[in-house]
């Protein structure tokens, strides 16, 4: 679990970053992103890590803003068709729309662009060298307009269109991905039966 929290891509443009394109979101309204979201697309400096089964191919399931300014997020990562859940806390910073992830240094999460009703684009900083951008939608089938908006934004920061990886329906979490064989299931039932007689 610690490895998952350290490697997943929830983070942003930090105070030490000198990149001029890292900006604040002065009008961001955290309570308006509450609820369920679907991960649509992701792109990263380390492309291999955000491709299917990559260590930073995280999925946001939901956000919930709290009265103290923090945001509770339920996230998943799908490794080898096994969904693993991690609940994380986004702690607000002095920069509007920017949050620390689980209070970890050098790991930030920035609300880059959203209309709250259809799409959300976030920028994440993992450590000091890895940038991750992700597109979320209120529906898993969002209009092409928002995908083009995301592609245009990341291409303006040096990525290529082919660097963008879209999530497939097969890899979405949460879901039941482990199915027990009849032999394993029977063995479990036998163990339960023996313990019941003890």
C-alpha cells in the first residue's frame, strides 16, 4: 500500500517548480467536484508508467471536499487486472486549486481546468521530475470536444498526441476481477465447515 501511495500520480506543480506554465486556479470551487468521476485519459513524462499496467496509471473514483479545505479521494490502480484501492487526502496549499498528496513532500495535485459538470483536467507532480496529466469525466463516454481540449493542452507542453493513453472499459475499477475456481471455493467451504464444528 505504501508503494502504491508513493508511486501513484496524484500530485502537482510545486512551490519549487520554476515552470512558467504552472499556474493557480483562483476561482476553483472544491465542493463542486464532489462525487463520482471516470478516468478518461492520461499522459506522462514517463510514458511506460502510465500505459496499461503501469505503476502510475491511477484512476480517480470520487472526490469529497471537507470543511477544513482538504479533499478526500478514492483512487484505484489496476495491476495485472487486479484493482487495488487507496484512499488519499489532498491537503490544500496557499495556491488556489493546488494540493499536497497525503502531506508528502514534492507530490502535488493541481486542478488545471474544469466545468464541474462534464470534465476535469488535473496536473500532477510526482517527485521533482515526473509530470502527469489526466482527464476525468462525469461520464465514461464524454464528448470528443473534451478529449480534444485535453490533447491540445498537453501538446502545448511538449507532448505528442500519440503520448496520450485512453482508458479502456476492461481496465476500469472498481470491479470484481478475481474469480475463484470451483476447487478453491470448495476448499474454502470445507475449511469453514471444519471451523464451525470446532
